[in-house]
C-alpha cells in the first residue's frame, strides 16, 4: 500500500510548469445579520467595524496563513511579486478582499530595507483582482446564479426537509419567541446559528454561565450555588440531552461535529498548579481536548 504523508512532514518538490491552485475561506468575521432581541444588537458598540466584516482575529488568521504559505512555496515563488508568478482573485466583499490583503502582507513580507519602497514600512503592495458580485460566476456564485435562489426555496419541499420541519415545530416556536423574528425554515435557523456561534462569548442560556460561576466561587474560596450552600462541593452534575452537550462543547470550541452518544460524558475540571488556575476539558475517553487559563476558558 502506498504510504501517504501529511503536508507537515512531506518532502514536496514543486514544478514551475504547472500552476498550484489555492482556495481559502475568509477569516473570522462579525455576524452577517442580527435578530431583534439580540443582546449584542448595538452594532456600533459591539461590532464597530460593521456586520459581515473581518475581525482583528480574522486578520491575524490570514496573516499567519500567509506566513505558512511562504514557508511552503518559498522555492516556487520569489520574494518579490511579479505578474507571471502569482495572480490573486477575490470575491467583491470587504472580508474576502481584506483577508487576501492580510495573507499577501505576510506572503510578500519584505525582510530587508532594500526590498521596501519605504524603509520603515515592512509591506509590499500586491494586486488583488475582483469583479462585481452580480457578475462573479467563479467565487461568489450564489449572487450571479438565479438557480441558487430557486433551489433554496425548493429545498423546503423535499420530503426529508419537510419531515425535519414537522418534527421541530417546538424549536421553531422557541426560536421565534426568543429572537423576536419569524423562524419557520432551515435557512432562518442557519442564520441564527451563525450569529450565536460568533457571539459565543455570551450565548443565550444559563448553563455555561453556571459552570463559570461555580468555578469562580471555588477560586474565591466559596463553592456555594443557588442549589446548594455546601462549600465543600466537589462535583456539579448535570443530566441533560445530546443537544445540551453539543451546544456546550460548540460554545467552548471543542465540538467534533458528531452527535453525542448515550451516556456521553464531558468534564470541565478546575486545576491549580503553582497558584495558577486553569481548566481541563475532557471527553469520556479521557482524551485531553483543550487546556487554557481560567480567564480564557470560562465565558463571562
């Protein structure tokens, strides 16, 4: 059987005779839409860059990706941009254009003064090509292809989708009540999901907050909670559902995308080493998923 190697450990030899296509998604962004009852609905205060825009984290993501691409393709592409070596194409949205710009800032980072057009500016301008969204049949297809909208509407009439809609009327009713807008199809749910995941630092619901409050009380020397005044409490046990585990692990950034099985166990353990508190998140297999300092791990 032929052995395969990952990109980290493979010795790759590139040829100058064939192009090497790269397709990447834009970096972290602010929500595309908000809902009427959104507690983070003050756009100017929470999202000063506006909706659907690249965040500082998103910029850093692509700068780091650009550095990785430079390391990988350094023998293929020279340190200075030339038209024959690299063509950059972006959809006509701010977040994709800015992602490409951040990526290229690292990919063509001028290390030496003689490579810079301004001595104290470690940056090299690189052209990024785009066309209006309505004409883009390559990257932003949904904006230029009317068939996409038709198929989106037809999706609600598929037997499997109709079954989902019928079986989740209580969910749609709940989301309509909590968001303050009509939620009656899968597309509407997906938009709400997207917004909530981006706003994960304060997801609607008390469970993660309770996790954090209990840990803070322990750090402060008191583990009393609304359900118990026993300061020696060692375990807080919650018996929930598959959706409960999925929501919590997703909010904490460790969800694997699979439905939690019966009796699945997810642990949040507060540890103290050398007067430093940190949280370990573990699955039922005892596999260490994530380690971080308490201040970063617990949603405020």
